[in-house]
C-alpha cells in the first residue's frame, strides 16, 4: 500500500523537479507548488487553468474597486469669468470612456481618454456640481466607477476701477470704451480720458469738464470760455461770456458753430 502511494506521487515529484530546472513562467511554478500538498486528489489542467486566468482580472485578488480621482486640488472658491482647467483619471483600471453630467455653460470636456480634462471659462456666480463616471470600455459600456463629484463654488467677479469708469462718466448715460483710452458718449461724442477734469474731445480738443451730471454740464473751452449744455440740450450750447446760444455743427476736421444772436456761422480752432 505504501509503495502504491509512493508511485502515485512520483509524477508530481518529477514535474516539480523539472520546473525547478526549467526557465518556466514563475506564476506557473507558484501555482503548481501551491497545489503540490494535495497530491492524493486527482488533478487536471482543467482545474488549474481557471485559477490561473483569474489572476489577470483587475478585482480577483485585490478586491479593489475602480474610482475616478485627480492630482489637482480644487480651490474652495473660484471667480466667474476666469479660465478653468481640471484634469482627472481613473485608478485600478484605465477607463476607456467617461460620462460627464451637469456641465455648466462655458465649460467643456475634451473627450480624450489619454488625458481627460474639463476646461473653459467659469460660469456666472453660483454652486455647480459636475458628475464624472468612468467606464471600463468605450461608449460608456462595461463596469463603471462610482460617481466623482466636482463641486465649484463660483464667486461673482469684482468690478475693477477701469470697468466702473468705462460704464459711465456721466450720471445716467452709457459711455463705452472704444480702445486705447478712447470713449464714446451716445450724445457728447468721442473723447479721450474718462475721469473728468481735462478731457480731449475729438471735435473740440481739450475741454475741462466740471462735474459729471450730464443733464447740467459746465465745461471750460480756452477759445470760447465757460459753456453749458446737457444731454437734452446738446448740440445746443450756452456761452456764458456773451450770454448767447450756439448750435454745435463741428466734426473731427472742422470746428463750426451757429450763433443764434447773430444768425451766422463762425469757425473756431481746436483747443
């Protein structure tokens, strides 16, 4: 009986000795060595192969679940209108597709599995929660990760001094910036500088603006003296030095007025 058991175990001993001397795959060696102590049972390659194949499955031995993460730290608060970029990836396995949900206007997903990223311009002030889910295979198929929530607390942008000054030199009329320090009033025309005081007007040259009430605006003209007008009066201008009214007919090349007291036009050079 003992001789029969020894003979029964001989093929396994021979195989193990051969494996020790053969440059075979270490995984196969380990598998066979782990089963060597159960020589009394009948073994077959049909039982070994399923065990070996399960080693290559991402969750078989580790028990880890895939998840989406990022190397970036999302700031607690960001500002509307600023540029934004957020890169992410999946751990345990590389996802072959991503589902991005609740993406606000201004931001977009690049749809690149080799470098997935959300970029764009931050939306208006508010709180936004963007959902990111990774899928094992293309076209959102196969196993999926838990949802990763990207929360953005977007603050309203503070108005700069430049923005405030370009919105209105006057009290109640839009004045827009046209570039390089120039501005345009819907009634007063084009001028350079928007802070009151000395201002260069495209038709009249340098004028000293006294105040910012466009309904009752006094300004000083070196050629004509103190003048008075307003958005409801212009192009009619009151000339204080001779108590008369003028009608402004000037353009960028010629400074011309109609004098109501003399019923005549007259020209004046720019200041």
